[in-house]
C-alpha cells in the first residue's frame, strides 16, 4: 500500500533527503519513500500509519499537511 502526503518547507534536495531519511528511520513499516520536491509531496510505500508519518515529518522540522487527495 502507498499513500502520498503534503509536506511544506522542503526547498532543496537536502530538505528532501532529510524528510526521506526521517520517515524511513522513524516510521515502522516503511518500504520506500519518494519525494517530489516541486509538488511538495512525499509518497510512502508500506504499512506505516499516518500518525507515524506525521511525527517523522514534524520531528525533521517540516510541516505535515495531511494526505494528498
């Protein structure tokens, strides 16, 4: 299963990498993370729940904007 989330505050490749690593390290059940810097979204594959993704994004210093439609 995969889900896409809005993440605000990512302005460069370093930001994207920080979010990717934070989600992979902090959210159990993550299989892969793909960041779309231009769209400001992160697609997460695996069994991680929304709350874990939100916590990982917030702890990395970015703003979690919920699931993308």
